[in-house]
C-alpha cells in the first residue's frame, strides 16, 4: 500500500524519474476512494457509486449543527441503553431525526398468557414527550386459537419502572413474536 504524497508531481523532477511516485499517488487515490465506494478503477456501471456508508461515531453531547444550505447524516449515542443511532438533520439546525430502528432478536419471542417480557430499559421521559412507536409482528403459528389479535388488544406494551415491556393479555401463549421500536425523538 502506498501513501498519498501531495507534493507529487513537483514539476521539478523529470517525469521519467517521477512517474513511479505519480503511480503510487494514483494507486492510493484508488484505494482511498474505494472505501465505501466502487474503485476509480472499477470499469462497470457502478463506477463512482457508493456500496455502503460508514459513519464514525460523533463523540460529545451535542448534535452537529447545519447551515441553511446543508443536511447531515451522522451516528451518535445519546443514551447507552439505545446504543448507537444514525440521525439526519435538515437545514438551519432542524430537529434531529433518528433513522435507526431497534429490532428484536432473530428468533421469535414466546410470551406466555398473562405474562410480560422486557424489551428495553428507557430513561425517564418528560410528560408529553414520545420516544418511539412500537410495532409487534406475529406470524400466526401456535396462537391461532385466539384468532382475534387486533380486536382484543391481546398484545400490549407498557412501561413499568422505566422498562418497556410486551404483555400477552390473551389466555394462550403468543409465540413467534418480533418487535420493532421506531425511535421518534431522543432529545
């Protein structure tokens, strides 16, 4: 791997002597641009496109500011229990918008009749402020005897002692449940 040298070419060295340094710079540009992009040297239709976006963690307690002509996408941790969240912020320091959703584990949950399962510890929320919307998905297996999931509010969410919980209000176990927590606002 070569390192980019901003002083190459200098114009003071003949090209037949300096061409290796120019080649090293071009290789380093290809390598550096290739981080999260297709390489400069990629000869397909993907040339120049992103193939992923890596956002370094912003350290500090303040979200970055924006001017009248810019928006930002960034990664920050406001609360240890939520972990790292990706945010967007519009022009003129518009309110921050969390982009990250928190998901349940890969295997479906089982919540027995009348019982709860903890989802997330949440910090104290000031009255009137919402931190998110909560969605539960059920695939229909081993709970079909109830068959009235929506109309009876069989699955409910609650916060007890700053812990977000899912409760099964039905008389049969709820299996293969998955949850998504959409963060609406943290600060």
